[in-house]
């Protein structure tokens, strides 16, 4: 009886903690045709020094960081217009969304690399982004976590945003985002809305043979 009661209380507590996060799911999504630009990740989103990202997903990252204890270990990985290389070199697969500034690798804020309770918030985020394996919730194109090689609790969570096809180190014409209401990304005028254009195929699921060490191998 005590065991059953304890289990019931634990499940109730877990549900109470998770409910605000689940209830906050921002839908529907929209396509942002605002001009892209690779910019530093803002201080409001905990991240490794020097990490950058396409500015069109900054509001989404702010929303996520305000609700989940995240730390971004890598964002854009490629060359800036001035030729400077940003991010982890040679750590991602050939067609990774990191190369377009539309993917992030995430570990727990204040985590130590072990799969322990510090990963609970990251696991909740992963489940919110991908409620069922290989069926990510829009606007995410691919979610790498438990069940995906080189990802998961104790390693890292990978989030990719859906976007128009674009070569490495080039900005996509459009990016799918969720309308969180943060300032900085122009709303798409109703006259410009159209059927969802074709997007590139999802990543192959493999990981780079190069490893950078640390909390995240950044292999996506």
C-alpha cells in the first residue's frame, strides 16, 4: 500500500511539473521569409562562447530557453561572409542543418555530462519536439535524442528547423518557426503565404566520424 501510494504521489508530482511545459506548446507554425542572417546567440539563451545561429530562429530559442534548462553547445557551423569559420569544424554530417545555421545541439544547463536528473528538462523538451520517434512536431525537421545514434541522455539533444533547400554556409529562403511573439523576426504578410514549399530530405541519421570531445560530439 505504501509503495503504491508513493508511486501515485511521484507520478502526480511529475505530471504537475510537466503540465505547464506541455500546455505551453506554441502552434500553429508559419514560414518566415524574413531576410536571414547569422548572428550571435543572445545572452538570454545559455550557450558556448562564440556560438551563432540564423536570426530567424532566435525567438524560438528564447521561448525554449525560458521554459527548459538548456545550454547550446553548437549552432551554426560554417563560413561567414568574411571567410571566418564559426562553430565546430568537421563535426557534422555532410548535409547537416548546422551548416545553414538552423540546428542546435543542446545539453542541460549546469549538467556534468552524465545521464542523471539534470537531463529531465532536456528529455521533456525532446518529447515535446518529437512526441513519437521519427515524427517530429513542426517546425522541427529532425530531432536527435534517445534512439538516435550519437544522441540522447548523457550525450546531447539535436533540434533542426524545417527550411528551404540551401547549400552549406548559405541562408535558406524560408524557415518554419512557431509564432512566439518575440521582436526580431518579421511576420510573413498574409499575401505572401502559400502552400508549404518543398524542403530538403531529412538528415541520414548518421554521425560524423570526427569527435570534438566534451559533453557533445556534435555529430549531426
